C-alpha cells in the first residue's frame, strides 16, 4: 500500500471542504478528492460507519479511496451520539445537545475520528481519540460542527475557541490522520 501509484490514485471521498483542508494541513500534502453520494448507515458506532463508507466508495470509484468519519461520545449517554452527532446537529443543533445534557452531572466526552483506506484488497482503519468535556454553552467561532461545545482535556477552551493551528495540533482528526499516514 505504500507505492507511489497508490498515492497518485488515492481519492479522499468527502463533500466537506473543512475536512479536506484539515486533512491536507495534517498530512502535509494535497489530496485528490471526490464528492460522491454514500449511504449513511444509521449507527452510533463510528468504526461500523466508516467501514461501510469506505467499502461503498471503493465499489463506486474502483480506485484507492480514503474516507473519514468522526463522532462525539458523551460518557453519560453510553456511546451516544457517536457517529449520529451530525444528525443531532442538523435536527436540534449544538444548543439542543446542550439542553439534552443539562440534567446530567457527568459532562465527560471524547471526540473520535476514524480514517479508513481501501486499496481493493483490504480495508485499514486508524483511530484518533481525544478526551475532554462538554461546555455549558456554545463558545467560539473557529472550526465547524460540534467544535463549539467540546473542550479537550488539559484545556479551558472549546475547539472553536482555539486557533485552527492549535486545534489541529491536538485534535482527534490529527491523531487519526497521523496513524493513517504511516499506512500510506
């Protein structure tokens, strides 16, 4: 999987320009990307979701592919929202997530990113995980999605309050892409 033709043919499958930018910043090289409609299976399990997406992407494009999926897991919710966090964001927003969490004493959470590559023979998955907590309110203007409510362990700011370079240096996405880079 480390051959140059593999990298030259690799497509990062995403329609999210923020993910493309972050991945390129972390990996240190430009990624060819493809935006295709992939079925979003309904599961809170991020590994299941990313594996299904990478297999679909391979079946459609028939070339080496890479996909990324991430989630936010509230300890008090026993694995939720996980990969379903994007659906929570679309329906109730981060403010709704905060309202649903307000009666829970435990605000611990962890951000998880999984990056999967498929070369036609096998699927490899790399995971990045950052522990932290959920803020009491939405804070910050940087980042995207739930960055406004997640405070990584050892910090007092949400991802969205951090400079993008600072966030990228510690993020769950960085950890996952650094691991997957070793497989490229």
